[in-house]
């Protein structure tokens, strides 16, 4: 992290990215019946990605590692802002408490969609690591603990983790606008669903919703932040006690449907 | 993570956010300064609590909790704090974070290539599944409890 802080070049590039992105500003486009919202953070992310050695060559490996080491601390200011958004809205959040708590079980939706699809695409036990959860840091740590990182489950969870890091934020931003425009779901429900345990994905989703429904912006941000905190609290236990057993079960079912035989036993049953 | 290092990063990001807040949202630097200093102070307090209190509770959990308490209606000064912080646009705080994250993405692109297209397809299903799953339940409960 020290190298990252002392890397003036990285800070200078980030500052330029911030100024360019903010200068472009928020843009909404009418697409069919819906609205596509583009936010400065998306420009900053995309232009930043193009600075790498593959494209513009403005940053090298050392700069990229340095920038990555700082992301955790840079998130803190945003989290402080979230806290100050939740506080004034706490009475409203408590009123939405049942919905907020119960929607956490919707995070299991990932495995019911993901496991059959992964098996159908030909993945074996990678499927369990990949599709048991949305694969943020706590889930990665959990899979490493239960199965080990060098096995197929570890490869699966790392694959989805990397995808989430690379394009998860953009995907959540666009998915939120698409869902709000085309699905009969209220912005409040979508804001609650935004909290999947990743601050940047939640922010992308909630910011897009706020831009579409500016009169509810404060409430939507508060609901998203509260839901994300809940996911951070319960995510690990939910994965361990519910998502992993359900994934194993669904994996066996899907495997039998596709291959007509029982799947091989996992190599490491509890890789500790 | 050293305390001094975290504070250095916080100040750098705070300055960038102030500039972004000016360029993108036309909130003057002087008028948004109290809110930004307040946010930095919340972070510092959160990191300090994370170091002092046993139990390995993440810093961000403390930061959100303190921010939540001091702006809860009825807490002394909560209205003043909320007023300061409102001048710091929410979105202007997100831009520097994703600029750093964007710069860091370059090193993950090769890894992504290795994992193959199937994992990418599964990832998309995973993102959609958790989002729509949660949204459907939330919508159902909000409807049943009459909050829509």
C-alpha cells in the first residue's frame, strides 16, 4: 500500500480521470420505454481500464497493483457518506425492516439460476464455487476454507470473483436501469436488492436508480446501503448453511439430468 | 494497514472528490469543505475503533455505524451534520474509487481470459439471479405489508 500512496503518477492519472468524468457528467438516454443512465463513475472505470499495458500503456504492472491496493481505503469515504444517508432515514428503514430482511434470501436465487446453467455448459465442480453466491470477498474466503483454492471449486469462485471485479460494477448499473424500466418492480425493491455484499456494485445500481427517480434518491441510497450491510453480516453464514448445501444438492440433480450418471465424489470433503 | 497511510489516502481522495464535486455538481469547494472534513473524521474514528475494539470487526462497519448514529434524528447536532454532508454529492465520492479500480482492472484481464467464456456466462447468470431473486422477495413483502 505504501508504494501505492507514493505513486504520484497514479494519483495524477486518477485526478485527470475524475475531472474528465465529472465534466462529461450524468447522461440519461431514452431507450424504448426505459432510461439508460450513464454515470461519471462508469466513465472513470472504463477509461481507467484502457490505461493499462494492453491499450494506452499509461500505467504499468506496478502502477496497477498500487492503484488496486488503495481501493479498500478509498471506499471508506463513500461508506461514511452511506452512514450519514442511513442515519436520517433510519425510521423509514426500520419500517421496511421485514422486506429488507427477507430479501436477503433472494441471494439464493443465484444458485438456482447459476448451477444448472454451469452444469449445462459443461462445468463440473467448478459450478459449485462459481454459482453458490455472487462471489465477493467473504464467499471467496469461505470456498477457500471449505474446499481449498487449488481445486475446481476454488477455480470457479475465483473466476466469478474476477468477472465481478472487471465488469460487475458496469453490469449492476445497467441491470438496475433495465430492471426499473422493463420489469414491474418498484425502485424500493430494486434498491434493497442492490445490496449483494459489494459496495461498488451496490453503488452502481443505487446511483442509477437515484438518477431515474431523483425524488426518492435519498431513500433509495439508504435502503441500498442498509441491505448491503445486512448482506455483509449474513452473507457468510447464509452461504455456509444454506447456499453451499443447496448447491451440492442441485449440482447432483443437474449432473444426473445432463450426464445420466452420479457425479464423482468431491476430492476434498472439507479441505481443511 | 498503518493509521498514517490510511489518513494519507483519505485526504488524497477527499481532495479529488472536492474537485469532482465542483466540476460535476457545481458545489463550491469552500461550501462542501465542512462536510468532507466531517466524512474524513468519521473514517478516522471508524479506523480507530476497529483497532481498539477486539473482535476483528471491519473498519467500514464502524464507519457506517458511527455515520448512522451521529445523523440519527435527535442526536445532538444531527441536523447540522446532515446539512454539511449533503453538500458533498454522493456520486462525486464514487468517481475516484472507480478510477482507481479501473486502473487496477488491467492486471485482472489476463486472468479473465484464462478462466474462459463459460465462467463469464455463469457470472452474468449469478449477477442476474441474486438481483432479481432479492428484488422479487422485496417487492412481494413490500406489497403484502402495504408499503408501495
